[in-house]
């Protein structure tokens, strides 16, 4: 039987991701129509500030998504856009393709290496986990990446569609607009039960353009989800 509530919530999060993608592609322009330069945030209107922060928040979120998909492939699952190799089934190298602009194609490629391990889950059973590190990026929005995250498989229906916990982030992303984004605290659940509409929960802290920010996914009190951006005087809830 179809889980209508689960599908509806996934669609709501999918709309939030489209909002993030739109912020990346439209940006918060300067007088020449380009992206706002680092250090110019003090001159932005509230709407421009929200657009700027929303665009930057998409990057750590997609980093979590990439790490979750890589760990799924390492644990034996099938994931489109993930290419990995290993000689010992412990240490892996490869690439993960991600879609930052929401057009349905994964235009950005992240490369790196990872180590597969096992951790005890809440039931005391050994479950797959991985330390995923990124060291290269190519695409129209991101041109460098360093650092990584820890990923644990915590549930899900099968090897191809698990639920994962992404945490212990220490990563930075170089962007083509010169701003760059850093993430040093992440506690995100990535649910790949419906691969075409991943479900996100939790939060991550990040820096962008000299701002200290936090992005969280939370219930909106109406059975759906919303994204909450806070930090440096900003307190904005984005509804799907």
C-alpha cells in the first residue's frame, strides 16, 4: 500500500529543495545583476539576504546527500550518479554527481575517498558506516571541496533505499562566485526510501560571506515540513 503521508511529506521537502535551487540560479544580485560579492551583505535588503543565505544553505545539504549516496553504494546498494572502486572492500575512491540547480540533471561532480566501517546501532547490532572525505569538485557553482563527514546506516527498507545519519562534518566548499561555504557541525538524517524525493531532517551550522548561520528542517505544525534559517540577525522560515 502506498504511504500517502510519506509521499506528501517527500513532495513538500522536494519543493523546499526547488526553492534552494532557485536561489542558487537567481542569486541575490548586485547592481550589475551578478551575485553579491563577499562583504556586501550589510547593504542587502532583507529579501536579498534571505535569498543569499538560502542559496548558500543548499551546498551543505547537497554535501550530506552526496555522502549518504556514496555510503549507500559502498555498503552494497545501487545509486545512480555514484562511481566507486575498491581493492579491499574497505577503502574506496570515486565520484558522486549532484544536482545543485534543480533541473533534474546532476551537473556537479564531487570526488574523494572513503573508509567503510561498522558501528553499533541503537539495538546493539553492527550496521554499515563510513567516513567520507571529499577533495575535488567541478561544476558551474562549486569548484573545490575539502573535508568530509561520517555516515551511518540507521534504517530503511533495503540496501538500495536506506535511512542514513550524516554527522561530524568538517568541510568547506569553494564557489564560483568567490564566496565559499564552510560547515563544521551537522546532524542530518537523509531518508532515501523514495530515491527521487529524499527526506531530510535535522540541522547543520555553516558559514558564508562572513555570516555564522544554521539551517534546520522541522515540522510546520500542519503535517508538513519547513526549513528554518537563523543566525547573525536572520530568523526566517521558508515554507514549501
